[in-house]
C-alpha cells in the first residue's frame, strides 16, 4: 500500500503503531500468554506450542479484522476468532485463555509505545548532538537576546543553542524515565480479577511480564489510565518544548532578522509564485506537528476519569489518540532536526542587528557601569534619558553617551566603549554553555 | 487501496477529505481559475481550455505528490508543477496564474467542507427522523427522570427522545447556516493583494466564486481563520451535543437500569470472554469519536492568532485537524444513529425502576399536593420526614403516606394515590414533545 | 472589596459575572417567575408582590451563600432558603415555585451572558472604528507582506488594517447573532416536565420569557448544552481571531522590524533592568488572554455529552468556565484596543524594510512582467537565477535585473524599474480596503 | 477580604498562590538574592541587611501593585519600585540587582508550587489512607464488576478500593518526584546571561539556590518551560485519575445501583424541590474540578513553544493557568476525599445486583467450568445459548444450567452451583488487594 506520507507525522513512528503492527503486537501477547500459562501449568505445553506457532505464521487480513472490529467493539474479538481458527485442534481451546480484550490491546499498546519511546530517544540524541555542536561552534558568536520579541541585552548564539541542548537533554531523561518505569503489563481478565485462572493469576502475570519484558504492575489497571496519560503528557512536553526551537528558527530566519536559515535542499521551501523565497519549512512543520500533538494529548488527559472496570468511550479514544501523540511528537523532533541540521548561521547579520536601533541594547550594560558611582536608580534614569535623546536625534547610544558630561564624569571614554561592547557583556554565557554540554555528557548510557 | 476502516471516523466522510479527493478539489480550483481568467480576459481562452482539459484528465501519483509536498512545504507546489507539465504548450504558461499555494489549498478545503456539511446534514436528518419516531411512539412511556444520576421526578421516554430530537434539529440548523454563509472562496495571491492580476483581481475573484459556487468574501483571509474555526467549532458542538444521546444510551443500557438496549446485530457488542454481554458498542463509539473530535477542534481554535499574511504552523495544522473534525463529528452522528435505530425500549423496566427506592421519586409530587394546604416549606419538611421514615422501615412512600395522619388530614386516599402516580405528574411533557416535533417540521427545506 | 485586577480579564466583564451579580440575576429570575405565575393564575398576586419586593430589597451575605452552596451542591438552595426567609408570610410559600436549581442558575447565566455579549460588541465596535481609521489613513503606506514570516510581496499597512477590520466586523456579526437568537430561557422544573405546574407550565414559561426578555425555547434544555457551547465557542473565536492582530503587532514591533509601536504611556511596557525597552505590553496581554480563553472554551465544549436530565460535573464546570470565557475574550479585545489605539506606524521603516535583502521581495512582480513574453516557467527560472546572483554578489535585484541581457531583451529600463517598484505592485489592495470599510458600514444597527 | 469560596478550588491551595502570597514569595526572592550577593561579594552586606529587613517589614498595597502591573507588563516592576522606595539609602541601589522580572516571578512561582505540591501530597496521603481502609474492610464484599457499564464478572468492593488506592499511591509518587527534582531556581538576568554580575553570576546563583532551598539548574530557562509544563501535567493527571474515583462513586450511587452513598451531612446534597434526593455532591464537585483543571493544563502545555529569551503571551498565561491547575487539582482530591470518607457501602445491594438479570454475570465462570471438557469455543457457544434461553424464558442462568442435559453431562449439580457462585469466582482479587496495600506501605518516607 503506497499511502501518502503525512507531512507532520514521522513515518517510521507511524509504522510502529500501524494496523498491521498492532496486530503483530497483539499476537506477541497471545503467544507469550500461552507460553506463560503452559509454564505455570494452566494449559498444556503442546497447546502453547501450537498457539505460538500460529502467532508466528499468521497472515491475517488486517483490513478485514478492523472491519469486523467496528461492530464487535474491539479488535481483539475478530483477532482471537481468526487466531483460534488458525491454531488447529491442539491449541484452539486455549487461545486467549483467561484474558480479556483490553488485556491484549493495552499490552500491545505498551509494546508499541516501548518501541516508540526508543525511536523518539534516538532522534532526541541526534538533536542533542546537533545542538551541542552549534553551542560549541558558536560560543563566541554574539547576537541580540530578545524578550517579548524586543532586543534586550546581548547573548551568544552558542548560549541559545545550549538552551536548545538543555531542552533535548531533559527530554531524553524524561523519555528514558518512562521507558524504564512508565510501561506496564496489562493482564486482569474481564474485570481485573483474573478469575478464570483461579489462584494462579498472579503467577501467570509474573511470567507473562517476563516473557514480554514489561514491568509487572501491582494489579491490573483497566480503568486507571495514569500510566498512559503520563506517557502521553511526556510526549506532549517533548513536542511543545522542542517546538520552541522551531519558534526560534522561524523568528531568526525572518527576512528582517536574517540570522539563520534552514539548510538549503533541492525543492525545499520554495514558493509556487515567489522565486526568492526560502521558507523555514521544517520549523513550520514542527510547529504544526506540535499543535496536533497537543490536541491528541488533551484527548488522552481528558479521558482519565473512566468508568468502573472498563470505560465506554474514554479508553477507546486512546486507540487513535495515543498513536497520534507518538507520531506527531516524533514529527516535531524530526522536523526540528531537519531545521537545525546544517543550519546556516549568519554571524554578520547578528553583529549588524546588535547595532540596530543605535545600540540601545547595551543600555543595561551602561547603566550597570554607571550604577556603582551614581546608584542604580540614577543610572537607570540617566541611561533612559540618553536612549530617549539618541532616539530623538537619530544618533547611537554610543554617541549620546560620549557627549554626556554626567557619563563622562563617571566613565572614561574607554570605559564607555567597553560598557557598550556587546562582547564584553555576556556574563556567565560561557559557563552556561559548559554546563549544558556537561549535562549531555552526564546522561546515563542508553537503556538499549 | 484496502485501508483498514477507522472505528470512530465515518468512512464516507474520510473519503471526502482523502488525499486523492483533495487533489481533485485542487484541480477543480485550477480549472475554474483558468476559465474565470479567460472570461475576464487575463489569459487566452485556449489556455483555459487546455488547463481545464488537463485538470479533467489528470491522473497524478497522489502519494508522490504528497511526498514532494513534505519538503516543498505545501501540496500546491508539486501539484502545480505536475499540472503544468501535463497541460501542454497551449496553457502551461498560465497554470495557477496569479494564485498562491494557500489559495488553492484553502479553496479546496472549502469545497471539501461543503460536501462534508451536506453529508453531515443528511445524517442529522436521519437522526432527527429516528428521534422523532421514538418521541411519538413513547409519548406515554413513563420512566424516571434523573439528575446527577439520581432519580428525581418522572418523565416519559418520549420526552427524552424529544430532547434528542431538539438537539438534532438545532444542529441541522447550525450546519445549514455554515453551509449557507460560512464558506468562502480564498483567492488573494501571495499576500492577499492579487498583485499579479493588476486591476482585474476583483473581477476574476467574482467570476471564480461563481464558477465554484462559493461565497465571495470582501477580501482574502489567509491569516484570518475565523471562518474555518467557526465551522470546526460548529462540528465540535454537533459532536459533543449528539454524543449526549450516547451518554444517555450507555446509562440507560446499564445492567441495573436496563431501560434500553442497542438493537442486536450479528457480531455486535459481544465479548471475547463473557457470552452474556451486549455492549452498547455504537454509543461507546460515539463517545470516543466525540472526544477525538473535540481534540481536533481545539487544535483549530488554538491556531487562530496567525502570523501576518500566512502563518507558520497554525495554518498547516488545519490540514490534518479539519478533516479529522469532520470525520469524527460524522463518526459521532453515525454511531449514534447505529445506537438509536431499532433501539429496544423496555417500558416494563422503566415502570419497575419508578417503583425502586419505595417510589420516593414521587416525593415532589406529594409535596406539591400538600403545599396548597400546608404551605410549601411544611410540605417539604413533612415529605422529607416521610421519605426518611419509609427508608428506615423499608417501606414504600405510598405506605408511609397513607399511614401518616397529617397527610390524611389534607388528602383523601385517592388524592394520595393520584399524587404518587408517576403518570399523573408529567406536567408539560406532552406539550414539549409536540413542540420538538413541530420544530423538526419547521426546518426550512434543504439547501440541496 | 479591593480585589487585585486581573491582567488578562476585562474588569467590567468580570463584574457582570461576579458572585454578587450572579445573585442579583438569580433574584431577577425569582421575581419574574413569581410575577409570571401570578399572571397565569398559579400563585396569588400578593405572593408575587411580596416576592418581587423581597428580591428587590434583598441584601444577602453573598460569601455566606456561596459557602453554603459548596455542600448544598448549587447556589440556588441557600439562596432560595434565604429568600424564603426574607419574603414574609404573604409569599414565602410560593418562592421558586415549580422551578429547579438549574432553572434559576442557567437563566441567570443567560442574563449575564446577554450583558456580556453587549459589552463585547461595544468593544468590538471600538476596535472596528480604530481599524477602519488605520485602514483609511494608511491606504498608501507600502510595506512588506510576509508569509511564513518571510517577505513575500508588498502590501499596504492599510490593507493589513482592513483585514483586522474585517475580523472585527465578522466578530460583531457573530456576537450579535448569539445575542439575537443564541440565548434562551431555562425553565423546566426538576426534570424538564414542569410537572408541579400541571398543564400551565408552558403558559408560565411563555410569560416568564417575556418578563425576562429572553427567547422561549421549544422545551427545557437542562442536559442539552449546545446553546451555551455555541456562545462559548463564538467568544473563543472572537478571542483567537482578534488575537491575530496582537500577533501582527508583536511581530511588527520587533526591534529589527520596527514598523509599529504601541502608543507610549507612562509606566507602560518598561523593563525593570533595561531602560531602553518599550515592550508591546497590550499585544502580549491579548495573546495571554486568548490562550486562557481557549482553555476555558475547551472545558465547555468537552462537557457537552451530559448525563440524563442534569449532569454530574459537566454542567457545574460551566459555572467557572463560562464567566472565564467572557472575561478573557473581553480581555483580548480590550488589550488589542490598547495595542492599536494610537498605534505608532513607521512608514519609513516599512519602506526601508522593502529594500532589505536587495529588494527580492519584488521577484514575483518581475517574473510577472517577464512572463507574457517568456512564459511563466521560464520567467520564474530566470528571476530565481537573478535573485541567486544578486544574493551571491551582494547586490540588489534591481542591479542584477538591469545587468541581465535576457531581461533587457524583454523589458525597457523603465519597465524594469516599474516592475521593481513596490507601489506599482499592489493589485486590488485598494479595492479590498474599500470592501472592508463598506462591510463595516453595512453592519445592521445595534440591537440595543 | 471575605471572598466567596470557590466550589471547585481547594481554598487552602488558592491561598498559596493568592496575590498577597505571590508578593511575599517575590519578596523572599529579593531578600535571598541580596543576601546571596553580599555573601559572594557583589553588594555590600549592609545593603543586603537593609533589603532583607525591608522585605520582612514590607506591607505593600497588593491591589495597587497589581493595578500598576497591568500597564507595566509584570508585577515585578511596581514591586521592585515599591521595595526600592521602602529600603532606605543603605540598600536601595542594590534592590533586584542583576535580576530580571522573570527571575523573581518564576522563582516565586516555584516556591508557591513547592508549597502546593506539599499540600497536594498531604491530601493524597489522606486519600490513600481512606482507600486502604475501604480495601481492607471490604475485601470480601462481593459486587458486580462492570465493563462498558454492563455487568461482566464479579469483583469485590475491596478490589475496587484497592485500585483507587493504587491511583493515590502512584500520584503520591508522581507529586513527590516533582517536589524532589522538578523545581528549579530561575536566575538569569535580562536574557539569561547574568551579564550584570560579570563572572560571578554562577556563584550568586548557587548561593541563591541554597538560600531558597531550590534545585540549581544548569542554566536559566526563561523560554524553556518544560519544567513548569511537567508539573502542570503531573497535576492534571492527578486530577484526572483521582476523578476516576468520583466517576465510580456517581455511578455506584445511582438510584438503580444503590451500592454506595456519600456520607450524609447536614445540608449536603439536598434538592430545592425534591426532598428525597441525596446527591453525590462531592463526587460531582470532583468531576467539575477535573474538567477545569485539564482546561488549565492545556493552556500551559500549548504555551510551550515560546519565543527567544522571554515569550510574549505564553509565559504570561502561566500566571493564571498554573495557580488554577493547582487549585483545581487540589479541589479534585479534596472533593474525592469528601466523597469517600465515611462512604456508605451497601453490601446487600451489591449482592442483590449480582442476581440481577438472572445471574448471567456468572456466564464466563460457567463457561470456564465447562471448557476443560467441552473446549472453550463450545463452552462459550453453549453458555451463550443458555443465557439467551434464560433471557427468553425470564428464568435465571442457574435454572437454565441445571435444566440443560449437556451441562449436567459435564458438571455435577454442586459444580454447577459452585460455578455460578460469585464468591467463588474472584481469582486473584485478594492478592491484588494485598499488593495495593503493600505499595502504600512501600512509599518512601515523606520529603517533609
């Protein structure tokens, strides 16, 4: 099937949750369940072997299964029916023994999410690597820092990239924490008692969790969805916080700012009518994906207060929303990677922009230089007057400062120039870059 | 392509917004644009003929177009390129003349939404018809009314169905209002000036709107998305308010309530392990679809504050979210239709439930019967005492009322029985059913 | 009580929904109910007079009522109790006769929303007036149009303001439509049958609706919340689409763009440390308010599928969310008014920005000038080559165009200059401004 | 100020984030900053002493400060101005030295959130205690388990309470994890470089973090809001998952189910017109609070992609949304505590409900008893036939089973009765209760 790619979902992530992958993970559950039950003595070993073999060899019509699922209410019902028919006499009586639809669907979802978390972590490591390189390379590339989109005081592009890096590092840690302890086997039977397994339910659950390499929860959680919601929220925060990088890129790439541009590629970001355009296509894609991701996260969160031992509506909505959370979150990281890999950084424009508006960006620096002598309040008032005067006379703050006798009474001409040099007013920028780089190195080795 | 059906999206609605349908609507725009421009004298008639013919005969590789769209940033770029190549020399220079990507994509979306609104209205009419029949049939089927899930005072099932009908009728009106005046042609060129058409932009826009039978807006609206958001919100409200019917069905179908059941169908609502189950599968599907719809609506609404003359992220998110809004809203109506068509209504259980809890549901009625004599406050206190006593002695309110001298002092035995007869305490239920039925008849004739 | 003002809520709107105002509107309902029932003959006229007088003279301890409401479940219960105590013997037995808590609370909400819609419409008219003046004044102020935050082709600031105006005009129409037909009396008694009024329920409802000047619905709507949701969504769209103006202002006010600045005012938008800053405080406030508004809208929409004849949770959430929707939506309009009233428009910076990047913004214009001769495809390729060359050689598109023999072979030097003059490439901008101004004049006279 | 209490916000939590508390926490920052800077040698010790004293003695007009904040853009500006005026000559020049508005506001928010997390954890411990007691007490109280609101197989009320307990235990762990490592000092100066502190920025930050007992982040995080979003999402999940308990209570308290009732209290849950009503007021309040909480969480999450070194709109929206997230999440836990503390559990109704519908709830149990002999598929078919027959003849499954020769051919009468005894079909319910109780005991000692 040659399905059109989705512009905001990461294709490889889509595949991990696709209908056929879902069936495969459900079969993985059914096979592992049979083996666990044989091991504990609940079903015969030959039944388990037959079921395992059938799960491995099954090539069901996935579309037909989904079609039947619409009226059945869950995919488990037609799948178990098809599997039972496929297993043969040695095992057909023991397929899905003791389990309920939600057990197999939730556990399959957990297996898919596990693979999804791994893929996401992989991409985040890429993002951390690219950000770290930008931080190191541009440690001394001075540029305007901006608050409320107004120039405020100078920073370095390295510091900005170090903050991007810090986002990636924290998201890696968050994703990894979910990978390590956020997942859980679902196995409870119809209402979470494992009634049909008598007193061997816990034993089967333990072995089943081992077979599937999933954490064993204290008890089934059909209606208690905080685990799923926590993973979804974690991915929403990955999406939203990584999309901050995309926000920065779109703003820095503005024609009037011109400080960065996404790497050029054939056919990328052109316009149907405007031959000069180089649109920040990947940053835009990331921002769209983040919006979509957060819409799906809200579906999962708002479905939390579920009914009794299995919900009517809230659980089922997860079947669509959770895969979308993963696909779009992954899409954000993927597109941001596309935006920052090979990013063109225009240090000259950054320098140029620092001088814009008469260099008033250095007003705080000048006031700090004056303050030890004049007091901070007077320094602020004096500098505010200077910036206003510079603005009125269309001159630079530097000219205004040198011309002012009160400033000259406090600072030498060299001291004035120093106070107005962006490169001299960067404080702990370097230390912060080092700290961000160190936080990446301090990441524990990958779980894989 | 045998794509698995989605359990919560209405398949026919999915098709209206599918990748190939989107390409067809974009080609409809391009063809109509060429004809409009020829008519106004902007491009040669033979060019328009060539473009029209090419649009009609084009069989592009939709998946490939979408693949190229990912890096291009919009689907319009590869599509215009492919169409230009397909048109031949007579028209290739005039393909997409004066238009921008957003013009063709937004207008195609409008054409898809128009078809989607028609489909949704059609289904809502079905829902209104089924609800009207239930309202008329069960006009005298007395059942408990419930507030905060507690029995309160009696209603009829006909009244409940009349309220469902009133929801459907209002949603039909809302959908129709959007169909009539919520849509709009998008045609503005790169930044909404139609600059490349000189002084003939407005003329072309007018003719183009006629060709596509879309309302002509006062001016282009690339960054002003209130129209799209209003349609999305309208559908979210359709989804949410129609899902109220599904809430009612799941609650009424509870084992302990047992007042309704979805019509039985082979393979519908069974359980993998519990042979007795008859799950309200369609109502559940509607509730899931409503949650998903509202998640997508929130994406569209939160994207409203868009940048300048074309947004970076907010507009693009609509490409996914708007089709989902339609597919899920339509899924809600579709599933609710499945839930209420052929609904089994168990009047006996309703009657049985009215007697539950000693008939205290009639407490208000009794207090109203007493109030003219005792005053309302004393009546409430007396009845509260009676219900407490009945509860303590595990007797019915009827027995307690007949046994109380204060009650007997005010009401004859027949008056007591009358005051405790649910069928005598229905007030304006009938009048309200009539009003709801009349509101359906008063719907203006369909636009189609 | 000197409550701190909220930065993102409009104070006057907060007052319309404040606890004491809510109590007043509830008393307005109770008084009108008594008068309507007397008129229809349900209760004695002297009772109605006593209740009316009590409602007018009541000065309840609003905080105490709200305190009791927490455990009672609704504010109606303590209020009716207090009112009953206040009425005196002539009417106390007839207070709240036949009504339920939800009747008085929902109707009071409708009365508050009516006042809120009027206030909002008033502010939107102000916004339309300011936008219209900006559109007329800056009809010929040429500036860059921007897509995906990249310069695309020229527009005028008047056109941008005309689009702002068109947003305001459409929102006025939307608000007015809700004011005219979105409101409704709520009056159904415990479960929507008006049982305690026997066969006079509809008559009382009709007179009550007249007294309160509210539309009379076909039947009560305790659990069918589409009306409330539609009003909330309408305000969310007001908030989001008007916030688009704030997005534009923050982007245009960027230091590097410098095309507009919010009007200066003492103490407005300064920084604690940076004396040169002039932050777009109102635009920022509008953007924050829009985010908050849409969060509250999502609460209302997601609460739509309510239970039976009165919901447990979904209805109650409206008590907080609906007033917030109004306060924040009004906050958006209020802050945007603050941002655009007296807006400083720097035509010189706009002109300067047009020349930025070598004037490549005029690339489409040049290609359109070439296309009639070279064909559109060749024109685009040629201009793309010119812009690349200009970029490489750090020269303007104008220089590159004049130097290219292929261009010169098609266009005279004057024609080249004309094609590169932003003021010559504005297409229908003027016509669109006229259309927006006309749409404001075409607004029907206010309902008030 | 006698502000009306909010029905869905926890009052004590509201106070932690109230305007005056916010000012106090901001002053705590300013005082600690001065002391840290004196310690590192940035400002004189006497200045730090003067500032500390002023912060301790300050009694500012909080409403006036908030009024000025509206036009200033942040509360920090008027507060710093007022504090500077209050400090006196020894320290006024050093107030807020090197800091930016966002430093003090974000850090104050962190201090408030710390107190809020402690309060929330405290309430969750209460909830765990009540749930644990219910789980232990009702270990053998058999009741119907329900999926999709249909009776499925039996559970015990103890198991249901154990699942509530497991929710509380996991939320305690989640809240505690945020308390331990989710908080962070904010201190970066205007654009996150601490430029005005030269090379002593990191040292001051370290000491300041110690003074405030807040984790020291690797670098400032003005525009990287994942920490705040993670805390907000954690609370949203607390709200949603704890509200699941409220969903269960409202459903179990339905008149027709009658298995639980909220503890009676004077004035609690009565109706204005229906004297018999006992509404689940606290469960309803919890469900409303959860909806409101999740609306505010969505505001915080959707604001993540912030601009540059300080956002325009997204950050400011947190000022309202984060306190609301805490107040509503706390409101959910508070109301659920009100709902389950002293919960009336009606074991007789549970037993009665198990027999409802002819005891078909035991169908799975019967099929499991038959399956070892007949095979699972045949067992399911046979039991489905029996349940259908029982339904048709209005007899119990027990009668139908005893009457069926195929059943009798496999199972003795005693075995049939055993298979149909709910108390015999509880599987691992007891083990799961033990596991939940153990998970509570395994909670690490509180951080406090």
